[in-house]
């Protein structure tokens, strides 16, 4: 099994824009992996972005070697980790870009930072999602965008309104677990994630299913009007909005559950990406307000919600300060819906739970055997039960085989890290990366 997999930049893009791979990110450019998704066939997809802002250069600079740019990238891998193809799409209508590598008004969207989530739908189509309940469908071979759904990020913005979801995950039976936003949350005009929903029909290029609301994070978004109601997000058969949404909200439930907590403790909370534990059970992350001066010790919870909208428990065994995910903003959670396991990685530990919420493992990242995990972000749990992590600065994926039992997770991680370091050394000789930036000229490049 391959444990180390590069996330490459297309050589054509690097050459076209004369990208200086030695340049520090503080000088105005960067590469960031946003999400990874795995198909049942074993193929892996990585969603990431690259941008450059050249200080002191006019916005209308026509020379591609000097111009600002921003691109969304999608790379498809064979099950053994070999890159098969990469799709590139211009990201922003405000950056001057020619159509050589995907024009700014085509492809995955016009907002520089929108594409955050990736999901493989049951028919093999990719769904790329982001803020504003934007959803774009991309063919499995990365050759075309077949559908676009989007919504203005602010309630007073003009523009077409045909949204779907900001996050999507699939259940074993092919249903879609989604989050959608509402205006007026905490008195903001922005569209912020607030509703957890599920579909009973497929999402296709020609049809958008109705979303059945299961839970709301915040109970009473203010300044919500009838104009904000969506006919595709329903609770008890009626559109979610105004004073009509699942109650009690998750923050109300947590306030009641935690006798020492107050409702204000959850003011400004954020809804994370839910994960599928099994066909009828999901885990929903909620994080308290993030402060500029540091948020370690702030409240957070991973709530277990059924497909009937019932709160049936939460993940236990995490200390608010000692195990805080706010350090480094490590809010990701992944679940193995086949074996009913749940995982979370932050700067302090790798955690694993059973479907009942009982903590089965905590690997302390101060232990030298696991310390390397501090540099990784948890991205996915594959249908085969493997964990996929991404190194934040070396742009490598780490694939950890699933252990026969959660009690063997420590040995599985230790063995994977040992193999990863050996494979990384071999990859450096083969790829010759520059400052941990891998470039590829062999995989076909598609312009979206």
C-alpha cells in the first residue's frame, strides 16, 4: 500500500505564470489543500487551490508571469496513488486571467475562496461545495462541469438564487447529508451554515432533491424574512425560516445538557461539517465563537443526531482545554460508516470513538511515535476504512490503513508513519520538489 501521495501543481500552470516555488507564502502566494474524497472504487480526489498576489503590480497586468492569479485544482488519483488527471479552473472574476488555464467566468466559480468541500456522489460524479450553499457537479474524469448551484453570500446582494448545500456527505444507501445556510444568524447579513439536512432523492445535473431538515444550530436567526425562505429545504413539510425550524436547536440542547453552561457560551458558534456514522446516525460538530486573542478552552461539541432529527448523544472523553481543537483550528471530523467508527485529529491527539460516542482511543501527539501528526489535517475516511491526512506544508497525503480494531489504532498509525517517512524520501528523489512543491507534467490537464 502507498502511504505518501503528492498533491502536485501542474507544470503548465507553474510555467505559464512563472511561479517562483522558492518564494515564501508571506510574499503573497500560496497552495492549500481544502478537501479529499475517495470513491468506492478506491480512486482518490483532492481539491486544492493556488493563488498569487504580486504587490506593486497593477491589477490589469496582462503579462501572465507578473499577474495576480487564483485557481481551483482537482486531481484524480488511481487507487495506488498515481495521479491520473488534474482539472484547473479560474477562481475570481476580479483577477485578470486569460483562458489558457481556465477563464475566471467559467468552471468552479468566481469567488476566490469558495470551494471548500468535495464529495463523491453515488453515481461517481463529484460535488464541489462551499459558502453560499454553492454546489458544482464535475464529471468523474474531471473533463466538465455539469451543473452549478449558487446563492448570494449576503442578503442584500443581487443575483440568481439557485443554491443547494455548503457541505455534502453520502450515506451507505446513497442519501446525501448536507448543511445549508440562513441569513440573519447572530444579526449578520451573511449566509451562515445553520441547518443539517438529508435528502431521499439523488442530486443529478438535471434535478435537485428536496432537503429534509434534521437539526438547526441556532434557534432564532434575526432579520429573517419570507424572501429568505427556500422551497427546497423543508421541516415538517414547510420551508425552513422565520420561526420555523427544528427545535430545540443544538445550542439549546447543549445549554440544557451542560448545567454549568449559559446560552451566551454558545453565542457566535459555528456549525462544522457533519459526518455519517451509519445510515441512520450522524455526528455534527459545533464550535464556540473564535476570538482573535485565542480560543483554547472555548466550548465545542460533537453531537450525535439520528436521521429522524433526534439528538441521541455526543462524543465523550475530550477536555475543553487539554484537547481543544481551537489550537490551529482543527475542526475536522471523519467517520467510517461501514465499521461505525468516528475520528478526530487536532494538535493534541488523534481520537477515535464508537458509534455510541464512547471514546476508544486517544493517541497523545506529545508521544514521539505520533508527534509527526501535528503537521497533518484529517481529510477523509475512505470506504475501505483508511484515514487520509494531508501535511499542511509539505503537500503530501498520508494514508493510514484501517486497524482490525480501534484498540490497534496506535500500532496502525505508528507503522503508517514509519512507511510514510521512507516513501517521502523516495518521492523526493523521484519528483525533485522545490521547497516541498511537487510539479507534474505527466497527468492530463483539463481546463474547466
